[in-house]
């Protein structure tokens, strides 16, 4: 991937991921985190919860150590958060909403 593309992906990822690795790890350990998202059943981890763990791994890497799989995941995170922010509930209490919990699994706390 060209350096320009890599920088843009990193910048977009950094724009939407506003939780530190520690905040995200603590969040992922909660019942609320595990209560949202789609999984294939059989008690498997949801897609968002799994991506939250992947985000922590990416955040802990040096920029020069990011590989194509990391960059693809970072693009996916940016796209998901951007789309999900457009779906903000109108009347629901945001603080305890499944909408917020789902975003937080993807490293974005809309209340920050």
C-alpha cells in the first residue's frame, strides 16, 4: 500500500477510535459490552467484541509495524463507526443504549 494511503487509513482510524487501549480492554470485560452485537451463535463472541480486541492489538503496535491485515481492519473500523454514528437514536437514553455499547466495542465512545 502506498505511504499516502497508509497515512490516510491511520488518520481516519485515529479520528474514530477515541478510547485508549486500557479503556477499551476494561470496557470489553463488562457484561454490557458482551450484551450487544451479532455473533454466529453457540455462545461465540460478537463481531464487534472481537474487533474491539483487535483494535487494542493495533493500538499497541508501532505505526511502522502495521501490516496489510491491520490496515484492512483499521479501514473496517472507520467505516463501521462512520455508518453507525449516522444511526444515532432520537429518543433513547444514549448513555445506556445498545447503540453506544456497540460503538464502544469498536473503540468509539460517542459521549467523549
